[in-house]
């Protein structure tokens, strides 16, 4: 079986950091057991002039262990143990490189003109605000938080299909409102279960937060029939989205259930 899959295994060994010669020697030791340097050279096909460098490299990387004696014997470590050591080494190197890169380059990036600036949009008109609202609902992947003074049946129907899809994906969706249209609480409960909506006596505005990465504050105007969406303030600024999420969670914890 190893003969048929040997090429794939060799490629995999090289992808995790072994050279071609190191891969050949390690495969030989796995198949034939502990060998002297001369035997490892002869059976793997690696030139004897290179074999000690190759064996030392394998030992340093954790793939081979050396048994004392005259001559020394070289044995393959179990593949599972060797891979564990590889992962630990790669993780350590990644953390060190990440720290170095961020410490040096992040301040330079933030001072440069090329630093990405967060977007902030003012959205006018109820239809435009509702379109952005529906877009944010559809883009959520982990969490969706919605706060509105009045969740009407019209607003619910606008995003009903998206809400059903989010429920099937396991997205955490919570609603907060002062007043809810007839049948809306029951419909939301059927989709998300008990506890998905909470009520506050007074709400002076509304908003929606998707995945803690974008938020829209919704300003409303009272009308005879309830409320009208008059302006939306949308941003993908992570700091603003985090503040909005924290504020929503505070209001949620202090609301009626």
C-alpha cells in the first residue's frame, strides 16, 4: 500500500517541512526500522556524503531519534508524535512572526495614507433604509441583533424568508421592541424558539447589528399609524459595532422577557 501511495506521502512530508532527501530517509526508517547511517544511505538512495546532514536535520525537526552505540542507530519517531511536534513548532513560529509583523508594521500602516478607513453612510428614505436592513439581515452568519420601537407585520414579512434561513444555519438572532404587530411574536417564536424577543417600555430609536462587524442606527418619526423610518446611519467601523453590541446586550439584560 505504501508503494502505491508513496509519492503522495512524500509530497505531504515535503509540505510539512522535510526536504526530498529527508523524506526519503524517513520513509526508509519507517519501513525498515532502526538503521546505521551507512545502511540508511544505501537503502534510501541518499548519497553517503549527505546522509549525516540529512539525519541531523531529521533529528532537529523531531522526525528521528538517535540510539547511542558504535555505530549509532537512527530510528523513525512515530508519525503521530512527529506531526504533533511539527504542529507545535509551526504554531510557535507563527505566533512569533505574527507578533513581530504586527509590532513593526501595524503602526506604520495606521499612519500611512493607505490605511483603510471605515465607511459611514447616511441613508435617507424609508425604502432605502429597509433595503439596507434586509441586506444586513441576509449577510449575518453568526449573530443578528435587531432593536425597533415597533416591529410591524410588514417589516417581518420583508425579511421572513431570510430569518427562516438564518434559523436553519444556527445564527443567533435576538429582537428587542416596545410594540410588536399582531402575530409577529408568535411567528418569531416559531422560527427561533422561546426567548428570542424582549420588550422595553420606551425606545427612542432602533438599529440592527450583524456579526459585530456592521451596525445601522435607525431614526424614526412617529406617525398616526405608528412609526416611519426617516434616516439610517450605517457603518462598518468595528469599534462602533462593538459599542452598539454592548449597548444592545445591556438593554437586553434590563428588559422584560
